[in-house]
């Protein structure tokens, strides 16, 4: 077995551990669904009580979330949901604008019928969530749609980067979003699916690029948000 394969197997085992950690999965989903605003303090005792786990499991989950840039850990101050600066927000979207159009192009060249069916089912789920005004869930599903395209492109390394950037985008949207009408809507994603199904690489690439530029343009960096809810209240929503 090569060292590269050993490293890949080790990374897979670590990822599996994260997925089995209820603090990691629960807090991640709450962040992606915008139930935990940026800056929210994540007290270990509260998390341990809410999820019914030990402080050791809580710390492991928080470490994993910090590795994903979703949580900030500070010595003697504990953990809190990351609070991206305007500069970081711009850099995240600029990185997405560089990576995702190319992934959309490759997806159009590699997608099969099963991939297209999966994308259409996912887009319908997202649309249903929006119709029910479940904006947080719709946002999480929208981000997952972008990750699915990168996975269909068969770009494992880039897909991992995009998944991380998409997660961080949810925090940025929670802080700086101003135009809900420009969120990933049904028509936008369906147009991308249509281009991928036609194997139209040029169209898929351009649609993804223009879509991300539009999302980026909807950010305002003089907007903040606060909440008076407790951590337990936010996790329970």
C-alpha cells in the first residue's frame, strides 16, 4: 500500500469519526441551517447536556468543527461559531468563483443518467423547503447541490475544497446577506442541471460563474445580526 493510499484511508477513518460525533453533526447542521448565528458561544457543559455525551466527545466535535472553519477555539475563552470578517467573506466567494465553474464544466462531461436523477431529486427537495419557508434547510440543501456537482465532476480534492467553502458560505450569508431573491432558486439550479444533462460544458461553466458572481454581489459588509436565544433554544429549533 502506498503512502498516498495510507493517508487517504486515515482521512476516511477520521471523517467517519466526525460523522459519528453527535456534537459535530448537530452543531454543523445548526450552523448550516442558520440556527446558530456567527459569534454564538458554544459552552462545553451546555453541549454535553444537550447531546447527552461526555466533555471529551464535545471537545472532539468542536475540534473537528474548528478544522472546518465553522467554529473558533480560543484559549481560556472556549468555543464560538466562527465570525468571518468581510475580507474572509470576499476571499471565500472569490475562491468559489475560481473553482466551481470548472467543476460544473467537468460535471457536464462526466454526468450519467443516475447523476442527473439525483440532482433533480435534490433540487426538488430544495424547492419544497423554500415553498415551506424553511430557509435554513433550503440554504443547506442549496450548498449540498454545489458539492454534488463537484463530486459528479470526479474531482475529489477540489470537491473537498468546495465543500469546505460552501460550509463557510453559510456563515457569511448569515452575517452579510441582503437580497434573498438571489439565493440559489429552482430556476437557477434547474438550468444548471439541464446544461449538465446536455453535456454542454461551456453553458454549465458560464451558468455557474454568473450565478456565483450574483451571489457575491448580494453581500453587504455593514450588516450584523444578533439573537437573544439560549444555545439550547437555537439547537432545538
